[in-house]
């Protein structure tokens, strides 16, 4: 192994990480200021929104399963339509946020937070929509 490669390898192994570790205990999301903190908080927000969406989606499916009509408006057909619509919605959200928003930011340091913010906003809106359409009436 050439001497330069060995020196580089040793330096990389011994060099301290320049990014401070980010953990829930260390980050005040109301006052996040570094890119790592902002991304951490954006991911935390998205995870919470995604969890709420999954709960609303499961509740919608449970309500749909109680439908007692003849084909093609029976519970099974309704559930298949719901699953298809949700898959299409996820594909739209991901394309709009992960692809289009990332292009708008041109890979800058705010790209991750912008993508996660987009996904969070759309996920919150979809959760609200599912609750309004399929919640208790």
C-alpha cells in the first residue's frame, strides 16, 4: 500500500467527527439551528405525521370492511380501491417531495429538511382527509 494511502487511512480513522452527534436529548427542536439539528427535527416531525397517517389509514380500512353492499360496491372492492388510491397517493407525495422539491433546492444544505417538510405537510393533509372521509359520522 502506498505511503500516502496509509497516511490518509490513519488520518480518517483517527480524525474526530466534525458533526456533533444528534440525539433526542441534545436537540431542542424549537431552537434548532444547525443543519444536523434541523434535519433531525424534520425527520422527527415526519415520523410522527407518518405514524398518524398509518393509524388513520388503518381506521379507514376497518370502517370500509364493515360495508355490506353487493359487488362492485362491497367491502372487498372498496378496500381494494382504497389500497390502490393510497399507493397512488404515496407515489405522488414521494415524487412531488423527493424528486421535485429536491430539484428546487438543487442539492443545497436545506434540501433534506425541505423534502421532509414537504412530505410532512402532505402526510398531515392526507391524514386529515382520511379522518374526514372515513371517520365516525
